């Protein structure tokens, strides 16, 4: 009985496929943060805006 261990083939780009794609994750996290900020910030400042207009 022979035991063989097969190693995964080398990636053509030379990057280990098990590494986290940090640049892509950072870009995604930034996009999610900015999107959620621009969607929720106006709702949070509406009372202050209406008070400044004298209608609250």
C-alpha cells in the first residue's frame, strides 16, 4: 500500500489561493459603510433640518 499526498497545483499568478483578498474585502467594506451612511444619515438629521426651517 502506498500513500501519496497530492499538493494543490501552483496558482498561475503565484498567489496562494488560501490568502484572504484583503484589498477586495477593504473595498467591499468601504462601499457598504458609505452606502449605509448615505442612506441613514439623512433620516437622522431630518428633525434638525425641520427645526431650522421653523416647521417643527
